[in-house]
C-alpha cells in the first residue's frame, strides 16, 4: 500500500501525486538551508499575524492562538523535533501546515495577503541581518587583535618588500597594523551594506505585485525590527540575489585581507625565512616526513578565499538574464550564500587563533636586515639630502657604493623612529586606530 499523498498548500480541487524525481529535483538542498532559518520565518510570521490583527483580519483571540502555535513550533525546533522533509517543500509550508492542523480555520488565515515569495524574502533578509551582526563582531575582534599584536611588537624591525625583493626597513608593528586598518575598511563596507541594504523589510509585497489591502508596511517593518521598508513591490523581488550578493561582496573583501595575511604568514614562517615562530598547537605534521611543521590553516584560508569569491560569482550568474518577478531558481542562491558566510566566519575565527600563536623571531629578523645593506640605501640617501645634497645626486652617490654601506642595530632603530609622519614606523597611531575600530561595532 502506497503512502498517502501529502497535500500541498497550492493544491486546488484535487490532490495530485507529484512525480518523486521532480519533487526531489525541485527541493534540491533547499530544505537543509530552510531548516536553519525556521526561527527567522517564525518571527516574521508572528509579526505578520500581528499586522493582520491590526487590520481586523484576525481577532485578538485568533492572534493569541497563532502566537501560541508559533511558540510550539519554536519549542519543537529547539528540541530537534521540527524537521523538514522533502514533501514539506520548504519551512514556510511546514509552518503553515502545522498551524492549520493545530488551529483549523485560524491557521488558514495567516497567509492572507502574503505569498511564499515574500516570505522567503523577509526570512532571508532577517537571517542576513542576524548573520551580518555576527560577522561584524568577529571582524572587529580580529582587527583589535591585530592592533594588540602590533602594539606588543611595535618597534621590532623587519624587512619590507617590493617586487618580492628586500626594499626598505619596516617594523612588525607596521606590518600587522596594516591588516588592522584593512579590516577596518572591510568592516565599513560590511556596515554600509548591512545598514543601507540588508536592513529593509520586503514583507507585504505579496508575490511581487502587492495585495488589495491597505496594510501599514512601515508599522510591520518596525514590529519585525527593520530600520525601513523596501518600497516598490516588484523591486522587493528583483533585489533577491542582489542584496545577498552585496553581503557576499563584503565577505570577499574580508577574505582578501585574510588571504594576504595568510600568504605573509606562510612566506615568513618558511625555513628560508623563519621570521616568525609558530606554536605547535596550530601546526600539523606529515605522515612520512618527521620534520614537517605545516601551517595548514593559513593555506586553507588562502584557498577558501577563492571559494568565497566563487560563491559571489555564482550568485551573480543566478540573477543574470532574468525578467522582473519571482523565479524558482532563486532558491539556488542559498547554497553559495550559506557557504560564503560560513567560510568567512570560520576564517575570521581561525586567523585570530593563528595570530595568538605566532611571535616574531627578533634575532633572525635583525640578522636578515644587517646582511642586506642595500635595504638601507634610501635612508642613507635621505641623510645626505638633510646635509644639503639634492636627492638625485644623493641617490647616485649611495647607489654606486651599496657594498660599502655599514649599518648597526642601533642605526636601524634610530631610522625607524625617525619616521614620525602619520602612519610611519615611528608614529603608527595605534591607539587612534583602536578607537576607530571600536566605534565601528
């Protein structure tokens, strides 16, 4: 005996057995992502029910029953007992089915004037609002960790490179401080996208063309917790994938910063350089080579940057060449969105752990600089400029005798402290940068 047909909310006068292959293909992995967003849909549905009561489409008693039903769903969810199945199609249907089964006609009223199209929009928008807050916090924490590291090792000298060759002296503080400021810019991008684009409510747009009700959408936006209402009902749906893509764009910028720091760590911790020591707790070994001490986490950050960028590109391709309105394949943006957010959050956490577990090898850094007198040629030329020689003449004079340059550790420290211009090695303004970072969250 075959299983009874699971009635879909979109069935009309009869139930049709949906072809299993088509049903599985339609659902894809969508239900796995919806499972995580059930609390978001419940919250937005609760607020929508309050809107219906406000406009006399629900009685106060019916609203109370619906909110109790939604509370039950949350309780079941937290107990791991509200699990989406293939035949449920999505979390919106499962929630409505539960309310109808529990409350009868009252449950049938919650979808009045609403479409699953704008349900998924507002659910994802609210989910993004939550996730962006998490990313903001983790990115801010990492930026502050970079500042802390820069302060701790502020004046330890290290070579600075251009064209992959030693170029001029710098400091560990300047090097790590650069990543603090890069993350600060990344957080600014994330904040703008979050505050101006994500934080607007699309609910009430129906299937993309509104509904014949005089709903107070601004009231609904405040009730849910959005800063503003997304106005045009068609654009509410056309923005699906666009706004999520902008969030992933901010993730790309964060990952590009982490990628560069990871590449530096891998480069400077090689046996050829040994500029930094790695604690054993963040390294891995080899199954065949006993001597190996690998910084795998930095390599994975490097690789997963490409993955996040690919997620952003996949989302762009999804919204390409579509006419205005809702499209079912919009559900395909969930996979790259979730993966991009996951890798960015994990990478921020992991980089913080790496920073906690590396330290500069001052003796090696100093020797590397003293063994390369050309590293100080520009400073020697600048000294002659201060004596009254034109820069170009000083450049040629010093350049013709690179091998004759003699430098001591004391000279290095003196020269580095002389760069007192804003952002120079002797004036990193780390306290100011720390204050600016804290103001971003």
